[in-house]
C-alpha cells in the first residue's frame, strides 16, 4: 500500500464545489469518484478516512486514491476533477 505523501485540506470553496459535483450526479462517473476521494481525504472532515479505507469504500485501488491526492496537491481542484488526457 502506498504511503501518504500529501495531506489534503480542502478550502470551503473547494469542498462546496466537490459536494455539488457529487450531489447533482450529472458529472462523469470518474469526476464523481475523484470528488468523493478528495472529500473523504480532507483532514478538516470529521469522517477523515485512510487511503485503504477510501479505496475499499469507493471500490478502487489505493494507487488510484494516491494519484488523485497527488494530482490535487500538484495541479489543483479543476485539473484533478476534470482531468484531461
């Protein structure tokens, strides 16, 4: 399992944007998955989860969770959620 390299602390604006993406459900499935991963990774959240717990909860791999967290830390919210190829 990958070690935690990035601590995710979402701003209120980022948290609101992610909650809108998840709540409306009109975004692509990958965008919703990334939003859920970031929301679950947030240190300011009382229900903060570990990488393994997030991977199990959202039926993905720990590597995917780490990739999303790394992308957010390096590239910001917009580039992470609306990832371009």
